[in-house]
C-alpha cells in the first residue's frame, strides 16, 4: 500500500470536508471508510492511502492537481490567519 506521508494534513482534510459542507459521517460513508478513520485523519493520526485519497478527490469533484492546489490555498489562508493573530498580540 502507498500512503501520502506528510503531504496532506488533518487540517487540510478538515478544510476540504467543510468546504464540501458535509459531516465527518457523511464523508466517511461516501468514500467508504469509518467515522473513526475520518476523525483520525483530521486529528493527524494516520493519513489516507492512495486509493482513499483518490476517493476523496472523486467525492469532492476535483482532480488530484486541483486538490493539491486547494491544500496550498488552505495552508496560505491558515498562515495568513496565524500571522494576523501573532501581529495582533504585539
């Protein structure tokens, strides 16, 4: 089995699920994994295998290139938010 080690974070997966507007249970049902698996991924305990990653792409109606682009956008938004939060503490 192949895994996407260190290429997609739990925060990224959570952001994608929330953009889709679905619960963890619905996402789990749609991609064929347990609720516990989604919870684990989103909290950084494990990562999806390649086949599961592809199911996420299919369910979110985006290709892998599109998904990776969205992940980078989410990361940039989070970095901006963190920087703004840090700057406001000064």
